[in-house]
């Protein structure tokens, strides 16, 4: 018979009611992770020893068992692993070859970003009493742990003369095939509202081939050009990555644009482009990144090209142009005499250039001047430092109206900060940068034929190299945060053209792709 509970036993329940100490919970979690890591390391060592001692042993993969993928469709996994089964192969495996093939497919699972890493792999012999098995058969077992299917983030961003608050909801593996649904909403001081939704799915279980479509609605104040721009539209794109790591995107984009909310002293150029327009375009983007870090590189290079065709032929819309941009960046470590190993000093250079080429709209034979919301803007803490936002290039009064041709470059020397580990993402930088932004000559004249447009382009390109570019120099601090690069710089404009707006003194910039 069980003994009755006494008054002293009440303390047991009191202890159970008490919330566990956070440090105790954290310690238990760390201990569990350590045990899992130790188990994984032990399993990998055993697997390595097995493969090393039997690397040339002939084998056939009888089956591949994927465990722990309760939210993933079986057909999705079969497309990845069924081709590895010996029944679907016309040549035999060695044990090391079989492990290599399976490991290659495991890397595909990593790219989907729906499973925790690492993914343990184990080998077993099938049941010998099964008459369908052979002495060379092996079974492969993969143990997966699925990541959370829903992530909700809220936060604030401050940078580039704007503050904003955002909400982001990310749904992963929502239909069991590594699909992603991304929802964003943001409110800010300059971007009054921005809403975006996108859906992405791999094609045929291939993480390097994806299809995406989405829509957006936003309202953004552009005080440098005395107006507000409202956008509503959508896109669809195919994204793929080649074996060499080159990334491609082929996209169709349709968007309704409205230039509204003009300031009382808005220029004639801004007023002339005010109102509604529709852009219907196709574009291709290519990028190759060989840098050791995209935010704070010390070695490697980055190249990118973007081509866009709008309004030409069957694309229709209200605007027609061809647009091309190129970008290149290189970084090299700088050795310091007397210091062995990494010095933490590096030198980076960057170059960007772009061209907007007017085209006939639809099936017309004559082209029209570009619109302010299609032209390039240059200047600010994320590209040509030492100038106000959109401070370079053509101005109509106080309004920056953009240009059709531009080139910009930068040279940066990055130095470690004293008493800060060189592996930390902090650097002191000294820089010099510059650029030019030009409008096509006679861009206000309508009815240009192709020969006149070509001559105008050539004369504008020639003007691009006439004289020194607008330039500035300075120094500052750089921090490579997990999601963006943050800079605090002191800048001094050196070359300034009439109408352009320099900015002497401190500036704060935050961005992903800075010049």
C-alpha cells in the first residue's frame, strides 16, 4: 500500500511549481548539444574508419532511408535519392564512391535550408534472410532534423537618413517541397509604407534551380526630387546557379508607378514627369562572387551585370528603354613586414557603371526621353561617400533629376583597430571615391530616330571622361554586422561641379552592397 502524503511532501509540489533557473535550463541545453555533437563526431569517425579500410570494396546501394522528415513530401526526397540506388545505375559502386555520391546529395539538402546541419549518415547491412538481397548490398540511413516552419521577426532599421520599423514572416517548407513564403511589411520616415509577398519553390527538387513570383505595394518619399513615388506591381523570375557558383536571374516585372505629392517648389522637370506610368520589362542578372566575405572582403573579386529591356515590341507599357549596369570589386590582403600570418590590412577597389538607352515604345519608330523614376541616381553614404543622397549629376533647381549615363569608383584601405582581434568584423578605413552622372544631351527633344539616339549616346559617353570626376576622400569606422555593413565616416569633397551637393563632415551609412 502506498504511504499517505505528509505535510513535508508538499514541498515537492512547491518545487515542481517553481520556474527553473534560466542558467540551469541553458546549461542543460548546452550539455544536450555537446552530447549530440560528440555522438555525431563518433559516428563520423566510425564511418571514416569503415570507408578507409574498405574503400575499394564493391557495393550496391539497396535502399536509402530518410528519417525525421515528417513534414517533407516523400516524392520530393525520392527525386533526390532514387537516382543513387544501384537498381537505377548502370555501373557498380565502390564503398568510397557510394559515400561520395550520397554526401553530394546531402549537400543539396543543406542548400534548401529546411534541415539542421550536420546531417548524420550511417550504413547497415540489409536483412540476410531477405531473398532479394545480395552480399554486396548496403542500406543508407540519414537522420534529419527539420527547422521551424514559421519564423516571425520584428525590428527597426536606422540608416541612410531613414528610420523604419518592420515585420517579417517567413514560412519554410510549407507544402513539403522546400517552398518558401516570405511576407514583409515596413513603415518608415521616408518609406511611408512597403508591403511585399513572395513565393519561391525549387524546380524538380533542385536547390540550384528555383522559380519565384511575388507582388509589392509601396509609397516612398524622395525629398531630393520633391515628390513621392507610389508603386504597385508584381514579378516572376527563374533563378539558377551554375557549377562554378555563378548566379543567374531571368525576370519579368510589371509595375504601375505614380509620381505624386509634389512639393510646392518642385522643379519643372519633376512636374513634367508627374502622374502615372506603367513599366513592363524583362531583365537578366548575372553575378560571380569569389570574395571571402561579401561585407568585409580581404581577398577575392565580385562581378555583376544587369540588363533590362522595357516597353519594346510586345512588352508594351508606357516607357521604353534598354538599361545596362556593370559592377566589379576586388580585394587583396596587404602584408606587413615583421608580421607573420594575417596582418588584417587589406585594399579594396570598386567600380560601377550604367547606361540607359531610349527605345521606341511598342511598335513605334521614335523614342522618347527617359523618366525620372527610370534614371540613375548617384551619391550618398552607400556609393559615392562625401555627397548628399543623390547629390551628384543633373539638377533642376534643388531637385536631383537623375541621369542616363554614370560611372563611379572607390579605393579603400582597411586597417585593424588597435587592441581589437583582427578576426573581429571591425576595421578602420581610409578612402577616396568619385563618379560622374550625366543626362543624354537634347533629351528633351522627342521623335529621335535610332541614328540621332546613337550619336547622342556617343557624345555623352565622351563627355563622361572629360575632366576629373566629382571626388571626395575621408576616413571612418566599419562594422560588418551579420546582415549589413555599417559605416561612420568623416568625408571631405575634393571636386564638386555646379549644382551638385557635397557633404563635409560625419555621415552614417548602412547597406549590403557598398561601393
